[in-house]
């Protein structure tokens, strides 16, 4: 869909954002399950609740515009989710008992 007006562009971006939030809603429980620590698991679970709220807010915006709440594939989020899944699979392959060990800073 080519945006011809600012409203078209806004709606296009809203659909992209809605899809991104919904992809994240599906991915975060898997990430929480694979977390290596209770703190990380709790962070993923908290982020999931916040993301659900974001999706609900976007639905409210769609409703206010008289539009159906539907997503348009967000390729950026799709790539991020895929990368997260690959990290989980790599950790499982390293014998970390399926536990994701996300770290801050350089790996060492």
C-alpha cells in the first residue's frame, strides 16, 4: 500500500507497530522459559505484560480511527525474534540445558 496522505502513512506505520508488538507477545514467553536466571525470566515476563498493554493501546487507536486492528508484517521485529531464537538454540547446543544466558557487554 502506497501512502498518499499523512493519515495513510500513519495507518501504515500503526499496522507495522501492531504486528511488531504481537510478534513480541509470542516470542517473550519462549525467551522467559529459556532464561538462565530468575531475574532475567522476571524481566522477560514484565516486558511481556508491558507489551500486551502496548498492543491494547494500539487497538484502541485503531478503534478510534474506525479501522480494524490488524498488522502489516514488521520485518524488523521478525529479524529480531529470529535472532533471539537462534541465541536460544545456540545455548541449547552448548549444553546449557536450554537456558538462555543473555549477557551485557562483550562475551568473554
